[in-house]
């Protein structure tokens, strides 16, 4: 599986360069990824994993600097090929450990991109359930009902599922239960954040034999040239034989209904991707459970997941804030 995703990224980079047209919207910025681990057990072993952004079809990434109170080494998990930094010490001998990675990023607006046939093993993984993303039961029932009478192939079916999620979910982070990407929660509560929107879409797509992939990173505000970033953003894409990989961002379409057509088949350039996939087993393997998704630092103390970690993310546009126009903002 890892070999497939690495080959896929390489081929898509070539496709992106081959099909990118002059004037394709892009955003050039620096991204600061910082965090602090506050230790309360100075004699215990400490282990730290950090997702590492990398270049792919729609972003060029350079690490400007990486520093921390423990030395990093680069690793890669086996299933999806997600890259990461890893650090450890057998005895945590200070109250705080500081870490920061600074990136230079050029992010381009995306569109459907051609791809070859998926291998049987890779297709099987992208049709399989994740822990919180079942492909049977209620999501499958909803998908079958939504697609009854839909003519056309998987591209048209993907659009019908996109419209269903958009019409039936509400971007609302009130109460509890949202934010885990729990498909059954989304089916019943009908509200949540981007993880809930796209988990529902992926579950419904996979239940109908349409391969779909979860992707996660951070959003950049379209109307600011610098500032702090409070949290992550995620999106998805699905595979069809005729169109290749088709990007979707349903939660952004909900927030910006005038762009509902744009966000089926495009991601804008106001983002940076860090990893793909769910149920992530890190490298080296963590002692805790597989990660639901991997965008924040993951820390273990004394072989147990450790949550006393504070994060700080920020960005600043490069080139004095000069950007190419973003098509998404002009789509009606």
C-alpha cells in the first residue's frame, strides 16, 4: 500500500506540472508548526511523533528549519507513506520540551487529475472501512437510497453523494461528539465539522464501490496575509475510471454556498496538506491505538498516550503578501 501511494504522489506531481496552466491560482507562504510538551513524570521515557508536510501534486514544500529539545529523525509509516519526525528520550529530564518546524510552501489550486487503474490491493484498502467509517449499515442504506435513479458512472454518483452530505449536514461544533470523523454520529446528529462531513461522504462512497481517500492539513484564511491558525482542516477525494481522482471539500461548500459547484472537483489554494488516511500506525510503532487521523503531534510518556501538549500554528504570506487570484473566490 505504501508503495502505491508513493508511486501515486510521484505520478501526480508529474501530472500537475504537465497540466498546470499559467495563471493557476497559487499561494506562497511560510508555515510555523510549533508545540510544547510539559512533562510531569521526569523519570519516564518520552516519545514524540510529528506529521511532516511534503511536496505532492498540488504543493511544493521545503523545510526551512526544524529544531527541538530532542533530536529528530525522519520516518515514514507503512500503509499510506505519510512522512513524520520522531524523537525520544529514555528519561524526561526537564519540565518542558519545545519543538518547531518552519516550512516554505507553494500551494496550487487543484482539479481532477488523471490516474491509472488502481491495483486490486490498493482498491481494496480504499473501499474498506475504518474504525469510525463503516461501509455497511446506515451509511450504505443512505447511499443506496440517494443513488437510486442516478444515471451515469461513478463521477455522477460521487456528485449525488456530495449533494446529499451538503444538504443533510450542518457545520456546527456545538455539543459533544463532533470532530472525531464518526460516520454514525454524523448520520444521526447531522452536524459537525469537516471530519464529520467527509467521513460520511467517504463511508457512503466506499459502500457503493467508489474508492475514496481522507486528507488532512491546515486552512489559511483567504482574507488575511498572516496570523495564527487555530486548528486543522480536512477534505477528501474519490476515484473514477474516467475522471481519475476528483477533489471535494464539502464543509467549505457548506460555509460558502456560492462555491458549491467549485468545491466539487476542486480544492482552493488556501491550505497545506500534512497526511492522508485514517487509523494510522506510526513509525516507529506507537504503544497506543492507531491514530484516528494524524495532524497534531502525538506524544507518549511511559508508553501511554500523553495529552499535556500545547500547540501553536501560524502562517505568513511570502512576496509581501502578493497572491495570484483565487478562482474559488470568484466562482458563482
